[in-house]
């Protein structure tokens, strides 16, 4: 007798989720792609990259930014107490270009490194990416044109994983794409709930105002806390919707590293105060708990399996157009598999992230 009320409750939660995804889909479809106008790019922009033990990844980043260094005013690399050859690589790269500055941070952790780097910026806008990323060939000129046209306080950009021949890498790319699609759609709708420091730009003015609101007790999360501050003061937040506006990063190598990374992301949510972010996080967590339970309950009542099927169809409505737009069509075939794994993964990372503390990098 208890199965019917339980099933009804699960479907109510699913209905709320369906409304949310429908809103995201409409926002995605109703907003056109950005059209680059290079003549409208007279705006000062500096790139900031925080690095820690990135000797393996830096050459790839160098190769992607070197041809377009001339498009921006300066590039600032900061090494956060690296113990490998990161600092040496940065200094060698800086010798090739007068616009590149390299220094070692005094404080420890990514937040301190970022603060020290931004304090050295002379430009009106700061663009951030990570040391393990790759940018598109005309990325800098595109960002400058976008900032010039929209004059935002904060620009949120897309991030995706590089193509991987390994099944685990492709599954990570699809799981990350589900986050990226929601990030893009909610920002386009005017209610951003997420952003990624690997593709983020902000005005120096809003950064200075946000200094007491970046939650220094958390080792990372400067991107999210900055976004929450900008929302709170009713600043302008925009999403760069362009097929070449994505920054690419690499999937982690193993299952342990993957869960540690995801748990680290979840751990920051304990300090979130933004109502939209909290609501969506709780909705996704509760729904995936319901899906997990329903997959077990389907043994006793087959109607429970329809909860999973309907959620799968709802998620696909947003994920499919996003994968096509971001040139990740080959990941579509993994959607059914990820849909089965995803609820269990969410529950595990939620529990792990809420009961642990994590450093940016060791």
C-alpha cells in the first residue's frame, strides 16, 4: 500500500524537474549564437592562468595561446608552489613574448594565487582559464568582441572535454556535457546556477567589489562565489554561445581521481547561498535518489521503471541539441548507459562531498 504514495511523490518531483529542463531548453533554443565582429574589439583584456605542478599539460596550453598572444594586452601566469618544472617552463615561455608575466604566489592555494595575479592586472577585463586547457584559434579575439558588445560584469563560457579514444574518457565527457548544458541554458535564461573558472571573464571593478565575498574558508570555488556575488548585486552575467567559444580540458585518468574531483566540487556547495543554485542542486540530488530507489522498487512494481524512462527522455531533450552544437555528437550513443549509472554516481559523490574537505591540488 505504501508503494502508490511513494510513486506519486516521485512523479511530483519528476514533474518539477521536467519544468526546469523545459525552461532550460527554451532558453537554449531562443538565444542565437554570438556573431563575432572583430572591428568591435577595442577593449583591454588580460589572461590569468594559475598553475600547480602542470609540467605535463602546459606545452599544450602554450601551443594554443601562442599564435594569438598579440590579440590581448597581457598574459599572467602564477605558479602556486609547484614542485615540478612548471615554473621553469613558464619562464622559458615568457622569454619569447614581452606580454607574458610569470611569478610565484606568496600565499598557498588557487584562491590566493588568483588574487595575487588579478592584483597585477592592468586591463579592464580579466579572462581566466586553467593550465590543463586548450583554447580555440580565434578565442581571444572572440572574447574581446563579445565583451565589447555586451559590457558584462561576468562572462560565462563553455567548457568541454577533449576527444578521447577511451570509453571512460568519453563517459566523463558526456557527464560533463550534462553539467555544461545546464550551465549554458540557465545563464542564457538569466538565472545562472553554475560557471567554470576554465572559461570565465570578469571586470576588474566587480572583482574588487567581491573580495570579501569569495568564502576564503573554501580551498576553491572562486568562480562560483564570484558569480553568486554578481547575481546578488544584480550585475550583468552573460553566456558566450558560440561553437568555437568552448575551452577544452582533459578527462582524468582513473576512477579514483574522477570521484575525488567530483567530491571536491560538491564540497563547495556547503558554502553556497544563492537560492537558484541551491534549489537546482537539491532538486537534482533528490530526484536522483528517487531514481536510484525506483530502480530497486521496480522489482516489486514495474511502474517504478517508468520514472527512469521519463527522466531519460527529459534529459535527452536538452542534451541532444547541446551535444550537436558543441561538436560532441559521437557522445550521443552513450546517453542510455550514463543514464543508468548517473543516479548512483550522484548519490555517492553527494555523500562523499558533503562529509569531507579537499585541497585544490597536492
